[in-house]
C-alpha cells in the first residue's frame, strides 16, 4: 500500500480509523487501570488533595537575626554577675543559683552569645570571668 496511490476517500477513511483506534486505546487504558486497582485492593485514582494534615503555613514572628526576650533577659544579669565576680570568675552553678536559671541555659548562653562578647573568658571547669 503506497501512500501516493491512495485516493482522498481512502485517506479520510484511514484518518477515521486511526481516531477510533486511539479512542479505544484510551478506554482500554482506563479499564485496565480500574482492574489493576481492584486486584491490588486499592481504590481507583482519586482527584484532589490527599486527606491528612493541612499544609504548613509559614510562622509569623520576628525577623531572623533579631534576639528574642530570652536572650535579653539573660545577657545583662550575667554580665553584671561576671563583672562583680572579678578576674577570679564565677561558676555556672553559682550563676544558676543567683539568676534562678537552669545551668544548661547558662552553658548554652556562653557557647552561643557569650563567645561573641569580647572579654568573657573561661578560667576553669564551668567557670567564667569578664575582663574589660
């Protein structure tokens, strides 16, 4: 069957047959999908969002890089206590009792904020001093 020997009627018939074949293949694909979902114990393809948690929404708050109240509440009393202790320093346990703050919070402060402040030095095990 050479394409240059076909009449316009035969070409039109070929186009109709190809369109019908494509629509039947699409139907067959849908039916096959339904059959496999029933065999596998799953339901047919669902449209829309999956049930469950709602999508996360970005938190509204202070801009990044700004200190919160917790950092401000701890910085001034800590520096005041360190200055009062002098060059011999003060232990974290004593600071904890004096400021009524958990020792882990004070350790954390020294390792994060405290290291950025010039003059704060570690003079012993869990003991810090401030020199200007």
